[in-house]
């Protein structure tokens, strides 16, 4: 098919009625010359607030393809569909083990299962059905389960997020991820939306359905089963130790452990698996009224137009002190979530349902930190820095996993908040008003202060004194990187660090793609199991 770009529709036009004619007009052919078309991408052009457009890229099959390609040099054929590489010649002695069932682990296991390798998926947390209950106990009753929470369990941290599928990477496997998610129950619109998202309510079903497909293809899931040690001989993996007592032989283990498996990082360091310090970011969640963001991004005329949905934003500011502050994981119409994975520590994150119909918008406002900020050269120094700030948040919150919060106006004045304004908190199990600015590193407070003023000049009301900070957000990315070779192996042969936890991804799509690539590397070397 031929890819045709930049076809614009007004918000009043219905694509089902006018898109065919606009494609024909763009190509200067008759509508009857078009055999079929599919939407490749739909984006919003809101540069003119009184004339917002929907902009389409479409894939078209016509009766005049050859003529059109010759006439218009900018037209290109569409990319070929994803095909897994041909299998290798060798046989594995034992099934591959995938540690972690977040997007990276799930998609690694899915590809392996589709190719007949019968992977064993090991997950320290519970299945998604049980996770929902455990997280509800935390948010409603303040009862925390270190084995089943927003960080640990089937689907990983992304299951309880906005379910964003945007990514900065350009990789043919991205569309494979979207297609598999649609087959598992995600809305078909994610195949073409410029900023696709699923929402936590739908994502839970998608995760469960992918699991069921892997099992139907011969894979196995082991929930409440933690990787606690490795058996290494002559620099090569021989077995994994599960729950301290069970020895499972395997020569191939994909480590899709996520960025919060801190005890696993410590075990890997003890086993001398090579790892390095990595820069990351920390900060707080900020909440605004979603109506403010809609009006700032779409204008009053279209602020609540049903075709536009809840508005998003993406902001960055380079500060005078050399730091960079940016918005991250923006959740339109969403909620601030209790995301701790260790007792006595508080962590925040954001979540939206598919409808994005909550009263507040939220996002992380993060400041970059690096090895120069860490206390020492230990590979896990960044992880220990995260822990310190999470312990501060727990103390400020007053226990029971309540989080500290502060109005932006009080943050600017460096004083304790005493009441809420028009923005009410969404964090459960509850918040405690405090002065977070006085409790964070000085450079972080200064950078966020400067950035919020700058962001207010870009988006009206972003620096409103009633905007609400909740903290702290420390898990934007992994604080370590596990180096790997061209075959994706770590310093231990047969051990494959993968996804966000290993420092090679930054979101659902990129993590899934990394898992697919590692699975492909095994497929290219092996043809099956003995």
C-alpha cells in the first residue's frame, strides 16, 4: 500500500463520510480508483485554537499505484509487516526462564511461546486479578503488601498507569506490540492514534489475555515466585534459585525485573553481574484541574469537544543551576497513586482510566540527578538515594502510607500548607499537608521553583497557587544499567538484562520492544528445546 500524509479534517467533519474523498483529492484521482484504505495515524493540530484540525496519515491501495509512485516522488510504499527471524539450528537443554511479567517480560515470553519455546515466566507478585484487590487494600485501608503492589505483580507498574504507548524509539516492532494488544482486547484506535493510550481499566484485561495466550502456546506462569539467587559456573548460567529453596535448571534467563526490584539488584551485585550507575530523575506529582489544561491547550471554543478528549502536555525547562526539569507520565483526568514497593517508604505515580474523565490532571515534575549527586561510587548508590527520599516522604506523611502534599503557592513561599484550594488531592490512602520544599535536596527545590514559573508562561494556570504537589516520585527510571553485548547477554553468559530495570527502556512500548528483541536473539540461535 501507499502511505499518504497530511490529510486534514475539521472537528465538524466525520471521517467516515469525507476521508475517502479527501484522499482522492490529495492524490488527484477519482474515489472509485481507491480499492481500500486504513488509517495509519491520527493527530491533533491545535496550533490555531479557533480552527483545530484532525490530521491523518493513511495507507491506500489504488488501481493506479505505480503511476502515483512515479508521479509523486514523496510517496512511499508502506513498511512490511513484522516477521519473527528464522530459527537457528541448536536445541536448548531446558526451557528459557523469563523473570518478571511487565511489558518486557510478557512480550519476550509471547514471542518465545509463539515460536514454540514454552517459556517459564517467574513473577514475584500476584496475577492481575489478585493485584487489584491488594492495591485496593492499600488505598482504602493503608495495608501494604510488599509482594503485590503497583510495582510488583502481573503486568508490572504499567498496568496501574495511564497505559501510554507513545515512545521515542523508531522500531518496526512497535506496531507488533500494538497489534498484539488489540488482539488481547485493547481498543483498535491505538493502532493509529498519535498518542495512543489504553487506560488501567482496559489494560488489566489485556495483560490477563496475553498471559492466557502464552499458556495456550505451552508457556508456564509462576506467580508469588521470586528469583532469589543464580547458580553460575565458569561465567555461565546453570540454574536459577526461586524463593530461596527451589533450583530450576536453565541456561537462558531474561531478566525483565523492572526498576523497583531492589533486592534483586543487590543479589546480582553480590553475584558479580556487572552493573553501572545510571542517571535518572526524581521530583513530585503535580495536580491541576483538567479543565484548566483543556482550555490552555484547546482554547475555550473546543476545550470540551468530544473528539479531542482530555488535553495533554509535555514540558521541559533548563534551569540556571544547570538542572533540567520536565513533565513525565502525564495522566489526563487521572489520579495520583500510592506506588511504594518497600515497607516504610512512600512513592507516588500517576494513573488514568481509558475515559480519562477524572476532575484532575496530573504529571510528574522531575529533576535530573546523576552520579555526581550520589554518595559514593557503589553501583547501587542511586538506588540508595531513592530510598532516602522515599523514607523522608513516609515520615512527612505521618505513616500508614499517607503522602506529603503542598500547594504550589506555599511551595513558592517555602512554607507549610494549611488547607487546600480549588484543586483537591486524589492520592489515597490520604495526604498530610507539609513543606516538601524544605525536605528535598536544595538544588531540586530551586530547579522546580524556577521551572514551575516558566511552565506557567507556556500553559495558563500551570503556576496557579492552588495547584497541588504530592511526593515524592522517585521511580521514573532505573538507577542502574546492566551492560550487555551484541547478543543481549550480561557479563554472565545466558543472563539477558532487559527493559526498564536493566536501563534499556522508558515506558510500556519500548520495554515490550526490548523484550521482543531479546526473544528474537534466542530464536535466531535455537530451533527449540530438547
